[in-house]
C-alpha cells in the first residue's frame, strides 16, 4: 500500500509472474504515483520524475527485517531507473538491459 510517497510492501516469499517484467516497467513509467496500484516501480518513477523534471535530489530508504526483501527491492528499483534512463536516451526497448544496468545490479 502507499502512504503518500511511502510504499509499504510484504515479501510474498514466492515469485509472482509478470509483477516485475518489462511490461510492468512500461506501465508504471507512463503513470504518476497513485494512478495505478501500489508498486515499487511507481515509487521509482516518482523518484525519477522528481530528479529530472524538478531537479530535486532523491533518496530512497529501503528498510525491513532480515529476509524482508530489501536487496531484491533495491535491485528492482535500480532496474526501473536503468530502464528509464535508457528510454530517455532514445534507446529501443530491446536494449533496455545494458552493460550499465548489469554493472549496477552486480554491485
């Protein structure tokens, strides 16, 4: 659920098909926070918009207990931001996964 720009999520401890794929990235990049159901991509999109359109510095705090999914959430947020940056550079959808994204995610 969302509480303003805060996303409260629960680790389902199992994969949910389609929840974090390229189609979800494309869907959430086209909408503002609150227009679609709560999702980490909605939060990431809000950060991206504030960073580039308002020129405001951004910080994302991901918190939780051991096993809550903090590392996976971080990877998803970086995946979305990487895809958005590639789109803004005019790269085709097929090239959204780049060496830059791979390097960031491996770090």
